[in-house]
C-alpha cells in the first residue's frame, strides 16, 4: 500500500510539473494612431529573441474588435512586437512575457519599418569603376587571344600534317597498284600488316606491299659545351677518312682520285615488275657524269628482310661498253664519260618477302 501511495504521488507531481512547463500565455492589445483612434487592418508580428517570427496577426475591422489584436499560447520569454500600417506608421517594442498574460497599447508613428530600412551602399568612385571595368575587359580579351592562338596553332599543325604526312609518320608503304600510304606499322605477321594512318587504321595484305621506305629525318643536335669552358673551347679536328681498298688485279694501274674522275649516278627511277612466277625484276639506267672512264660498274642492292634488321645483298653489273685491258680481260660494264648503261636484276620467288631496300653504285677506274 505504501508503494502504491508513493507511485500515485509521483504521478501527480509529474503531471503538475508538465503542466507548469507547458503553461502558455496571451499577448493582446490595441493599435492607435497619433490621434488616439483605433487602427484596423494593421499588421502585427511577434518575433522571438533569435529573430524568428513566432506569430502574426492583423487588427480587427469590425466595431467591437476594431484595432485589437491577440496572440495565444505564447511561452514566457523576451520578444519584439512590430506593428505596421501603410500611410499610418510603424511601431516596434521589446516585450517580456512573465508568468502571466500581457496587454499592450500601441501608438503608431511616422517612422520607417525596421525590415524596410536598407543599409547604406558604399558608392564606388566613377574613375575607379571605369578602371575596374577596363581591367576586366583586358583580362577577357587576353584570355580570348590566348584561346585563338592555341586554335591557330592546332590548325597549322593539322595543315602541316595533311601537307606533309612524313612530319608525323616515317613509313612510306608502296602497294602493287601504285598507291602510296604514309603511316606507322603497329602490327604485322607473315600475312598482313596493320597500319596507323591519318584516316585511321588500315589492314593490308602483305602480298599487296611492294616495299616499305623508312624516311627518317634526323636533325643535327648542337653539341653541348659546359659554360665554364665555353669561351676557350674549340671543336676537335675532323678525322681523316681511310683510303679505299680495291679488289682489282692490278691496283697499281688505279688512277689517283682527281677532280675529273668518273662519277656514276642513277637516271630516273628504279622500276619493279613481277612475272607470273612471282619473280621480281629491278631495272634502270645509270650515267657517267665524270671526266674519266669507269670500269666494272655494278649496282649493290641491300634488302631488308624483316623488322629485326636481317638483310641480304644482291649485286648486278651494268650493261655498258666493251673494253679490253692489257691483261687480255674484256668487260662489257664500262662507261665512257657522258655514256649511259642499263641494268636488270631478277629476284627469284624463293628469295622471300622484304620490307624495303637501299642501293649503292660501285665502279673502278683504270688507265
């Protein structure tokens, strides 16, 4: 029984405490103008200490409630009461709500409403404003010029790329139908090649490829000289080239190298033809533009078999004029000054495929 009584007392005390905590009050009043007359339809706002709007009301219009307002269920605390009526005036006052209802009489006055008061704006002098605007425009134009410059450089790079593909790709691939493709070989095997070009990737049948020319443009880099010895530095002398050795049976008859010695050059291009047996024939014409007779003129072709660097050399002699030496040896590969000769070299089908070739012209000079 004692426990039940204590529990009931505790419950009653808890209800009393909650009722005290939840106690609400009323703020009411009347709004008057400067002539002590009640003002209807005035806007009344109650704001708490944090600046938040708690309640909002308007004064009555009817005769019994004209100029009156009322806020119900207001907790105790500090508030600000603001009243506004257009063409009549405004009112603002701090209100403290104790543990009781509050009644207020408000008299409006011709003053600006608090929330309508604008903070003064700092005015920028005209000359400073103009300078700021000009600086902004200059920065904007500088950014635009930089952008247009980058676009122009891109266009120039693309124009050079289409005009001279060798500026990007070093491989020149010649097909059997006369087509020339500039690109980069990204993959190859015994049957096909995959080439990266300006138009995209191309897959070529190896049988269509006549040859691949590697056009490597090497720029001579300047020699680096330390700054400490830059003023006193002098480049080393050029090394002397060794004199060539000849395989002639009579080396003593070899003429000394003079300004009017023989000089054999290729006339036109080297033509390539393939017969039904897949034998390839290289043919062309050479000319002696020097001042002496050249003997045993021959063409040396160095074929590049694969990308690993494997090479194979084939030599053919020029068909020129006949000449008989004092030793009784006769040759038909001599060229007098200004004379021309032809050559023809057959590469058999069992030679295999090759990806490119280079050539040199050799000759000898005798009295």
